[in-house]
C-alpha cells in the first residue's frame, strides 16, 4: 500500500464564512473557533497579537469585509461570503 503525504501550505488561509456584509474582528475570531469568548478576543487584540490584512490591529471592533484577512498565532484566516472552491 502506497501512502501519499501532502504538506500543508503555510500561507494557506482558513475560510471564515459570513452571511452578512461585514463582521467585527472579535466576532470573526469567535466564529473561527480561535477564541472561546469576546473577552478573550478583546485581550489578544488589544495586546497587538492579531494582524489584519498584514498589519497589527488593536481595534477589536474593526470591521472585516469579504476578502479581508487576519492572522493569529501563525494561522491565516480569510473572510468569505461562501466556502471557496
């Protein structure tokens, strides 16, 4: 039996699918199951541990629209209206 191992692309973005025009950063982190609560999300955002579109963001209420991305602990997330193919 032959086993094929695929390497994960370190730059791959994990989709966060929303059904609204925008989502706030702390809500996106909860939706992506990164944070258990808004309070925890607030702390890591205000500590400067989250990047939005490649730049550190300390605004927990930052509005993210489809096409925006954010990063936390080396993982990258992409805001989408529907699951990418």
